[in-house]
C-alpha cells in the first residue's frame, strides 16, 4: 500500500498509510492527517486513492501546496514525490511503482465498481478479477535508481533508456552542400519522398540506415546496401539519390 | 460479392513476445481478399491468454470469411453478432477447464467494405489511422484510465504516469454477455490503418508511431518491424503486435438499381 512519510526539517515524525479512498490534510482535528501549524490551513489538501494511483488536490489553502518545489492544484503522485505543506514535508512512497513488478504491464480486467476496496477472498461480490498469475519473466528490468536524496530537489523524470550519442549528417554535394542535419528524432528520412527513401533510425546502441523505397539502394562507404539495416559509424559516407553526405558523431 | 479486395488492401501483420515475457498472448489475423483484420491481446494464467486470443482470432476468421461472401449492408450488426458469438465460445471454454478460468482477451476487428471500415472493439487494444498528415486514435480504450480522463479526473499527460495502466473495464470471454463497441467510418484512398496491442502504445509515443508510419508507410513490412523494434528498444515489457492496412484503391460496392433505391431510403 502506498504511504506518506511526514517530516519536518529532516526529522521524520510519522508514516501515514493511504488506506482510505479520500484522506484530508490540515490543521483542524477532523483531518485524517492533522498538522498543527499556523502556516497550514484548516483543510489544506486532500489525497484521493484509486487502486494504485493517488491524486493530490490543494483545497484552496492560504499558502498553497508544493510538489517537488512547484505549486500545484491537482497532481498525480509519483513514487518519491515530496509534498510541501507549510514547512512540513510528506514523501509519497508507492511500493508498486518502486519494484517494477513483472505484473506491472499485464492487462487485467476490472469487474467491480471503481473505488471499492477488494473484498475479502471467498466473497461472491463483484471483484477485481486478476486474470493473470505471477510468472518469472526471462529478463528482469533493473530497478530504477532510488529517489533523489535532497527533499528539495526537483524529482527527475523516470530515467530514459540508454540513448545513442548525438550525431548529425553533413551534406557534401548537391544544392544543399554544407548543410548539417541533426539526428535528434527516432527516425530521420533521406531522399525524395515517394521516389527514393532511406531512413536513419536512432536506437539506444547506435544509428542504422535502412532502405525503405525506391529502385536504387543507398551506398555506404562505396558499398551498396541490401534490404537490411546497416549500422553507421563515425565519418561514414552515404550516397543516396545522387547526393553525398557524411554521418558523424557530435 | 466475395469482396476480392486483395488488390485494394495491403495488409501486414507482426506479433512479438517483447523483451520480458516468455509467452506471446497476443494473436493477429487478417485476410485482404475478404477485407478484415483482427488483433487480440489475451489475459489469463498459464497459457490461457494465448488460448483466449488464439481462439478469438481463429473463430472470427472462419466465420467472417463465410459471412462476407454476401453484401455488406448490415456490417455493423454482423460484426457485433460475430464478436458476441465468439465471446460466448471463449466464456464456455473458460468454464470448461480450471486453468482457463477467468481467461479473456481484448479485441480490435476491422472490416473493409464499400469504401467504409466497420470497427468493433473491446478493451484497450487500439486502432489508429494516418490520413495524409493527420494521425488519429480511432478507438477509445475501455479502461479505468480512459474513464478517468473522460470524467476530467486526470489529464492525458498525467495518464502517462499512472500506475493504473492496463486495467480494462471490458474484455471478451470473461462473462456470458459483453458490450461490443461498433462504429463505422468512411475510408479514403491512401489511408493507413494501424491495429495494435498496448505493448506498442505503452512503450512508444504517439509521435514516434506517427513518424514511423509517415516515413516508412511506403514499405509496410519495414514499418511494422520498426514499430516492434522501437517498443523493444524502449523496454519491451509486454507482448507487442501490430497490423498495418493500407488502402490503395477504391472499393465502392457495385449496386443494382433496386439496392441503390433502397439505400436512398436508408435501407
């Protein structure tokens, strides 16, 4: 179950489990999470939890609510997010997200009304039917790096997969001689659309050129390509549709 | 009519287990001549997912090949009925063996006829369309996340970071009856349709999908391989399947004068 770790100036005060569909945070005693401090409004914020997602909402508080240093009105909490209310910090911890469980991507059927907690087993009520079993996958993804140490740091987006080094094409002949084209997108096309097309694919481990359309095939370093993608190396010379260009890493 | 759409529709299908899963529980099927394509993403323990999606594609393929010999006037009803029949069969099979209990599948079915495409779907497998520069998701997911987006609870952007992905609100085969969503759209020459399981759109952005279809659409085999490769390069955490359908010609149905008269009166 997801939870919040309440702390003040680095000192952990307590842990709060998000075990209710709606939990309010504020100065007044009736709140699920009571924070006695003048910088905190009577009813400051609320967290709504639906299955594995928790949504934070500021309840028009006087001093506002911050997430990772930025003011928010509504926010979907991510594992490691730090909520600031007054001087208090609440770190959102979601064990589901932190494990990258193999079941994470499995499609499952919801068979009950949304928002109902799962009934005790053996019940014949509408239930969340998990139509899959836990299987050991062949290849496990390495778990993501732990959340940033400093509570005040802006949480970085989930680490992207390994990316190829920046690269570009320089045109060596024809009307566009001298022009440079950065290969920033996952696919860059070369040649005349509809007539003679090759694409350069940017993959995690490098760049590859593939013939897509047209009667003649690209030539790389003097060798005519076949139908297969061809890996590109620094300073390779490509010839296509009568134009010469150089591939280089930046 | 017998359709005979081989010269008008170019279809390529590709299904891959991905980088993490040991089984492929997606199934794909298509028949360009008859004018249909089917994609199903199965769920269930052991190999039940494979059974559910495989059965679904096999049954629909056989039944549609037979049913589409006649004209396509009531295609929406036909598609709905056939999917409902398939639901019944999968549900029955699910009751018959303990390891099949609870099995189910998503489905996207497209039937091309008379310059229109009839789309029947259940779950979160999708149909996209590239028409010129316009790339659009045609089907709306039957998922918890989509319901939250529709009700304004969560933005599309936030949905990308949700932990509730892959929770569908409907599936084929999990109950005796199922609500199939059926729609019909006009088709234009040059249209490129993409049926895919969530193993694609969960791993690859819409922008990259559109880029692939735009740049490599002239070569459907390569485009399909590129889509699967991108999903795997980005982690491949689920089975990934795609079917690409390109419309290269007109397929208006020839009609006798009486038929045209009837359709004038909305028959």
